[in-house]
């Protein structure tokens, strides 16, 4: 039930993202709404296997929704999940500013991973500076809306609160 | 704990990372370079991809249509409002055009009329079963209006001022039963008195006291005679619409349709001359031309 809810919420976020994409002036300002949700999975009480599987499904849905080469977002989102989980981020609970900072970092990770994949598979020249501007601006946009996504994800029925600092 | 359970997380992570990576590699290669494993991956995942894409496309399509419909509704409301504004603007322009046309004709009439006059605006109508009285505003020439002054338009005689109150004056129309205009048939010079019949459903008049032997035909124009010094001679009053001759009696019955459409009166000219001045030759040339312009006499 919780898994289905998370996937449904991810799907809603993708729909909203598609809508926002039409409204904003530049695509660079369009937030990647799935990123905060994956970060929420990474720092929440989900097992590694379950969280990675959910991240995989969310990445796959993002691939389908964004008409990107299949596997691009799937790989990237799973990589982000693992990065966040392995980094053992505990600052998440310390307020909105940390959520924004974490999401900005996550956005950068997503952008860099995608750049890496592009370099590996496309083997075409890329304007690195311009691409970094796009990645950074999209990360900022994502970070700014991330508290909303976190707030909704926390309130989904059956979803445990994110992990607090380990006391035992 | 089995070996799988022990390394489950690691295996899951490797598979979940490796599968999309490998699929990405396979899908970005040209089909000719696909190896056996590539083909197997594509073959295995393609149906899944197809189902996923179809479902996602369906969801996104429904959403797109919904959003699109919202835009359409908003556009509809905006366009309706614009259309209403445009219609109102068009109506204002039409009104302004009509007013401009009337004022131009009035101005032309004033220029062509060698009698001192001023323009006035009809501000109210008072139609009763017994009297047909129009009230005319005389704003430009306050205090100059006097009883008996003729009121005309480009089409012909309207009536005469009958009572002045402040800046306003009442005008008794030619079609009023109290009205009496000394007139003549322009073609033959046969004289009579035009007075209104006071019909409720239309403006009509009769040319009374016309000798039974006088030659009058339907379509003849009736103009003011100038006698009695009430109206300048030659003002167009109307056109003969019916002639009835009895077997006996002195007079014949002649129905006259007023030249002016009183229901559409807007701007008028008030002539200053009568009753103080009724010299012959003051006939406005425009008035003389009016019958010919609107059909003329046979």
C-alpha cells in the first residue's frame, strides 16, 4: 500500500512537473520534483532494497514521462537514492534550509550523473559551462520547491517519518 | 541466513543500477551493433516499456486534455468578453456615425437656409392619444426661443414651437391635431390647410379645405405656402398618400404622409424669422430639392 502510494505520488509529481514545464519561461527553471521524493525515500525508514526498487520505478516513470532515452533517469534516480543512503545524511531533519540544501546537492548529483552518462554514450562534444548553468539553475528550482514535496510525502498514510539521529 | 539474504541489498543495488545502465547502452547503440545480450535485454524490456509507456501516456494524455480544456474555457470566457466589448464598441461607432451623418445634413441645411437658425436637440417625446408633442432642448441659444418659431430638419417641416420653459421648448408636430399649416400642392399650387389626424399608431396628416375641383394626385408633394407668416414658403411638409373625392361637397379629402419621420427625430433646426418676418423668397433651396431627391413628383 505504501509503495503504491509513493509511486502514485511520484506520478502526480511528474504530471505537475509537466504542467509547470509549460508555465515557466525557460525549461531551466523547471524543477525535478521526483528528486526530493527520492531523497525522502533515502533518508526515510525504507529498507535499501525497497527504497532502491521504488527509486527504480520512479526513475522509469520519469524516463517514460520525459521521453528521454530509457534508462537515463532510471539509472540516475537509483544512483541518487544510493548516494543519499550511503552518505547517511542526517541533517535532513534539521529544518527547511537543510532540506533545500540537500535537494540542491541531489539536483547537482542528478545533473552530473546525467552528464557523465551523456559523455559515455553519446560521445559528442558538450558545452560544459552552459550545461552546468542548466544543471545549477534546475537544481535551485528543485531545491526551492522541495519543502513542499517533503511535507506532502511525510503526510502520506503508512509512510514512516524520516529517520532521526540514531540514539541507540 | 542464506548467501542471498546476506548480500541481498548489494545484489538488488547492482541489478537496479546495472539494468538501466545496460539498457541505456543498448538503446543508444545502433541496432546493427547490438549483441546477443543487448537484443535479449531489449526484447525482455520492450513489452514492459510498451505497457508502461501506454499507461503513462494515457494518464498524461488525460491530464493534458484536462489542462487544455481549462485553457479553452478560459479562452472562451476571454473571447466572449472581448466579443461583447467589440459589439458595444461597434454599436457606439454606428451611433456616432449616424449622429455624424445627421449633423452633417443639419449643417448643410443650415448653410443652405438663408434664414437665421440654430440647431437643437430632441431630448424627450411625449406621445398621448390626443397630442403629439416633442420637447426640444435649446441649449445654444438660451432665451431666443419664441412661440410659433418653425422647426425643420433636412427632410422637411417638423412643426412649430408651442411653449418655452427655461432652456426647453415644446414643439407641436405637423401630425398633431392642434397643428394647422397653410400649405399647397407644389405641382399645381392648390392651397389648403395641413393638420394632423392624431392617429395613435402612425403619424399622419390631412390637407383640408382643398377645392374639390383642384388637381391633386397621389405622390404630389405638399409644401408650405408662406401665407399667414407662420412658416416660410416652400418648406416640404409631406407627400399626398390618398385622395378621396365625394360625389358632392365643396372639398376633397387628401391624406398626407409627413416628410419627416418623427419617430427618429434627433437634431433639428429652429428658424428665427417667423412670425416677425415672412418675406417671400426665404425658401431654403434644400427644401425645394428634397422631393426630387426622395422620389419627386410625377
